[in-house]
C-alpha cells in the first residue's frame, strides 16, 4: 500500500501534472525541515504535529496524518510513528516523481 494516495492528489488538482509536481516538491522540502525539528523533539511539539497533519492530509498522506493526530493527543507524544510515516511519504513521493519525470 502506498504512503500517499496520489489519485486523491491528482483528482484534487484537476489532473494538472505541473501542480502535482509543485505540491510534491513543496511537501518534500518541508518534510526535510519537519524531520530536523522532530529530531530535536521540542517538549511541546503539538504545533509542529498539527502542521504536518494538515499538510499530509492535503496531499493524501493519510497514515502520516493519522500518526500525527495520535501523537497530538498523547500527554507525551510518541514521535517514532510520525517519523516512520514521514519517511515513508518522502520515499513514496521520490518514487512517484521518478516515474512521472
């Protein structure tokens, strides 16, 4: 199963490949920043988790969005599922981009 529902994203942007590329490039760039911030694991990272959750849902990365939602609700967020899901999304995007290039 894919970490990103690319059909959802393609449909959402009316099958415009240029917009899909732009959105995925932006998400990938942000993912690097988020990954660094998650590694720093601030004491209260709920704002970061909320940001990632919204962006993930926007591109069809529902498992990542769900992992963020669970972590947001925890007294002490367990970030390991978020990191794993974020890594899976980044890898999925890279594979998609290599095929669509």
